[in-house]
C-alpha cells in the first residue's frame, strides 16, 4: 500500500495557478473574491502567478469561490469546480508546522531550536492514518532529489511522530548526528535496516539492529527516528 494515497485523476489535473484562475472566475471575479475571502489583492495576484497556496489561505479562497478545497489544493477531482463542503462540516485540526528542512539527499543541518507555527487543516481532508490520531502529527518540508519520483524537492510531508516500530518499506524522517534525512527503510532478515533512496542514483546504506532499537526506544544519540511519512503535498503533473 502506498504511503501517499492519491486518486488516479490526481495526475491528470490542471496546475495550481490555473486552478486558482478558474476558482476566481467561478467566484465572480477578482474584486468579488478579494472582498469575500479577506485575501489581499497583492496576495491573490501572487497565487495567480504560481505562489504555492497555504492550507489556511486555500480554505478561505475555496469558500469565497464556492469550489471544492480538495480540488483547489490538490487537484484530486475533475478540473471543473464542484460545490464546496458546507463550512460547518469543516472541523479543523491544528498541526505543528516545523521550520525545518528534511534532506532527500546527503542530509540537511538540524537547527538548534525548531521554530513552529500551527496550521489548521480540515479533518475531512486528512488521510485516515492521520485523522485517527491528530495529536502526533507534524508538517515538514523536503529538499533534494534522492526520493524522487515519490517525493519531489519542495514537497511538504505529514509525519506520524508516535513511532513504535519499523514498517518495512515505509518512508521515515531520520535524525543522524546533526543531519535531517528522509529515506525509505527496509527490514532485513538479520535485524538490520537498509536505508534506501527511491532515486537509484543514490547508494543504499545499512543500520545495525542495535542502532535501530536505540533510535526507536529512546530517541538514541546520535540517531533518532522523527516520524513516519503518511502523506505528501506538492504540485502534481509535469514540473
């Protein structure tokens, strides 16, 4: 089963700026959307030019334009806008959005202090694995090409931070010494774990069983498993 559930239509949709343009037209035009959404005209122009929509801003825009938030953010429905879910049905969940970068490569330096803000996301938009336990979630950004084509540089990923074991074949955020990595982990018959990049240009590495136990049980130094990737968010289709 894929760690990143997406509909088949997801890969056949319009790019983000084009969806914003169609939404604005559906909402009665530029001035009407600015007035109803509370989004500034300059910000709306940026989104029309390709700036990535934040979740909270996308929800305001979708409500003002009477389009589906799922379609506006992810493009996971036909390109013609569909009626939005009534606002009262959008119970939100606050998820910490950490100001750190996970490297899909050789590793990025971990900051001394992780700054974060809370992002409100409608519970109905979360994958089942996230909606079942919303207290152990975190958003982070990925940079690098080692996990392509599964995860592209600039994608956001949602982590389940309550890791109690390794699910062979799943993708994890790892801290080794002072580097932050995102890799796929495969259990071996001897108890060791292969640390694999989806991009075949990168050579797999291996962690011994004792190190893995330490990483899981006590966040062991110098390595720690930060969380398992259960969702990713990014532009779909050709880049």
